[in-house]
């Protein structure tokens, strides 16, 4: 999922989620040790991407501050 060609063929949401996973998630449990509320540079437009990642179930939500840019919410 994180091969060099991944960015060329994946959506901006997939790239953002992969980056968040690399930064915060434990590969053994597939969730962060503590719930994360943070922000980073948006992979699509360079704006401010604010996101959360749950320590309970590993679900993520995210939203870019730029109008019409990426946003997502993991569902059950």
C-alpha cells in the first residue's frame, strides 16, 4: 500500500489515511495507543487537514480546511 507508485494511483483520502496510519498506528493492534486529534498538511491541496484516530477501534475521520477538498469518516 505504501510503495513508491502508490501515490500516483490512489485517491487523496487513501494517501492521507496511509500517512496517518504510518504516523500513529501500531501495526500489531491496527490502532493508535491513545486517541489522536491532530493536523497535518493536506496531501491534495496543501491546506490544513485535521483528523482523529480512535484508540478504541482504529476508526479515522478527517477534513481539510479548504472548501471542496477531502473529508472522510470511517463507518462500522
